[in-house]
């Protein structure tokens, strides 16, 4: 088995499509990192002076004075409960313009990069590229007819299927892991170099996201491989994945049954990468017990944990893998 895995690894290494995808998996995250570093670069002295001039101009505007008077007269409309001397300070804090409002960009924030920035963007890119790597690797074997030749040297089909799958999984895990570790290490060093205070746990959260995203990308590659072994065509696999990725969310949105958010592929993906998410189902408002009668307010919150997302994709992978193994073991190989 070890020799078979080594042979498949060499075949994967020299597949031109895989080499191109590997280059893309290195280049695209590097561009995203460079764009993140550029878009969060420190503001210049001229930009800071311009922002301060805007603050002074806005603070002297008549509408700001009116808003301050309204806030002091009815603080509850502004979400304030202070009174007396503290009320004036609270209103000024909330209404008066600040320099950061007029700055052209915000400083680098690792928590933001984790939740909605470059971290999840690179995770999505790597998942797609590793999936393509898994399907093109074995799709070439079916398209060229070399699968039958391989089975002449190793007739035990289960071993062949497992060796190819193991290579795809390990290659995807290594590639995604290295790229994500490099990305988060770079963000950490960039924050240190710029003297930005890193929130407690932000770096650890980034590397935990790295582990989850790398595993998800590796399993995506394994899923693409399993489907291609089932349909024996890269084009068929990509067509089905494209159709399902669009049709499934649309169908679930139209049906809009309670807790349908849990079945959305994108929600489960975000739950795994982000470590859990919470969404609101506004088609099914939640009952709120009142003093006199039951009323309905807002949408019901739906919490999707990392375990929920992993289970969702695990069931899909097991189904695809089982059908793929069954087909490869019984169907004739041309």
C-alpha cells in the first residue's frame, strides 16, 4: 500500500493541471494578503490632517448642535440612559464627529480578518482549488483510459481507490495548511511591525481557523475525487457540483420551512470555518410571551455549530464515497 501511495503521489505531482492549481493556490492568497496589507496601511500625515480639518468643520455645523440638544432633551431616542452632567458627555461621545470617521481606511484588525476578511476569503479559494485538484487528478485517468492499465498492475480496486483518495486528501491538507499558516503568521507579524495591539486570543483564533479550513479543503478535494470516480468524468462532476451549489440554496429559500438555514451549504461552510454562526429565520417569527397575550417578534435565531457543519459535510462525503466505492468495485473499467 505504501508503494502504491508513493506512485500516486508522483503521478499527482507531475499532472500539469494540478501544478497550475497549486500555483494558483499560492498566488491568489499572496495577492489577497498583499491587498489586505495595502488597504490597512497606516494613514499618512496629510490624510490625518485632512480628517482633523473635517472634524472641526463638522463640529461647528448647525445640525450637530441641534442633534446635541435633541439628545439631551430625549436621550432615550439615542439609546442613552445617563442623566445630569454625564448626559452631556454621553451625547457628545455619540454625536460629535471623530477623526476616524473621515480616514480613508481602517487599521489592520485580526478579529475582523477572521470573521469577515481575508481569512475566510482564502479559505474559500483554497477549498475550491483543492476540490478542482481532486477531480482533475483522477478525471485524467478516466479520460485517457489509463485506469484500466493501472488495474493490470494492481487489480485490487479497493486499494487503488484508497491510495488515490489518500494522496488527494494529504496533498490538499498540506497545501491548504501551509498557505493558511503563512497567511496568519504574516498578519501577526504585520500587526507587530505596525505596533497594533492584537486582541487576546485573536492569533489563536486565526490558527484554529487554519486547522478547520485546511481540513475542510482536504475533505472537499476527497469529495471531488469520489464524485469523479463515480461519474468517471471531470466535466460531469463539476457540472453537478455547480448545479447543486446553485439549485440547493434556491430550492431551500423557496420552500422556506423552519430551520431551513441549517441545510444551506454556505451556512454550514461558514459554521465550520468561523467556528459556529447564528442566523435569523424571519419567515418564522419567534413567539414572545407577554403579560396579556402571546405575540411574535423578529425572527427565530438558528445556531449552527462547527459540529453541525462538520456532520452536514461528513454525511455528504460518506454518501459520495460509498457510491463511488460501490461503482468502482462493480462496474467494468474501459
